[in-house]
C-alpha cells in the first residue's frame, strides 16, 4: 500500500525508493467482471436484476399507438400530486420499502393507474419479491406497454400505462421467482390505486 508522503514524514521516516529489481514481475490477477460474479451467484435475483432485463428475452412493443388519454403535462400537473407527477409523468422512482402497496396482498381486487384509473393488475398477479416495490408476475391483457430504457448506463424495459402513458416502473425476466411467467413487474406504489371490486374496475380475465 502506498502512503502519501506527508504521512511518512509524520513518522519521521524518509521516503524509501524501491529498486526496479525488487518490484513484482507478475501482474495481479484481473478483477472478475460483473457478468462473472452474476454467473457465480445465480440465486441472488435482486442483484441479477440490476444487470439483466426482460428486454433481452421479450422485445418491447413495436409500433405502439399513442395513449388514448393524451392530456398535456400542464393538465396532468393540475390533477396529480407533486410526487405522482414526478413518477408518473417524469419517470421518477419512489424509495424502496416506502410505498403503500409494497406489503399489500389482498385476495381479490384490481390495481389501477393512479393517473387515469385504467385497470392494470389483478390482485392474483401480485407476489412477494422482497425488492421493496410492489411486484406482479403478469398484467391485465393489453393494459401495459413496454419500452426500451437506456438510462443509468444499462438497457432495461420500462412499463407504462397503455391508456395514458404514465410511468409504472420496469419489468425483469429470468430472476428465478416461482411464478408462471418468470417475470417481475416492479411498480411504484404511487403509480397505482386499488379497487376491491373486480367488476367495478372492468378487469378482463
């Protein structure tokens, strides 16, 4: 370990010059890459989700139609709280473990978009992932759209409400959860509202 010269002077010791012949002739072993570490630890789903995405296995929706609810950003700002606007319209993320629906596991009901009230997920789609955000293994057919997200220096798959385009979160695949789809829709609680009555939310089977 190399110490700064000021530290050496504090101990009253002169700087020591090491002859080139004393230096090691072999370079240290290279540090394993993130991919190597992940292969060595396939049982850590949350760690692997930082580097992998369902976009690798299932491409985002192509030629997507524009949202049906096409309110302007100013109109959205007028009806959403500042935090809802930050996440739904500006693609923000709530802190893990703080959301209303993170530990919410009803037997029946529907999770809807907090912006436009469109039904997105059935209560039976939800599962415990331990990631700090609500997790769903599937969505109501046609309710959610996928987009390539290259932010944060990696490729992920963003999910949005098809009806209004509101940001929900991201979807990850291949993490090893015992679910029918092997997917995890990682959704911000603040992007959602919950309805007890499946019929009232007009959810499709």
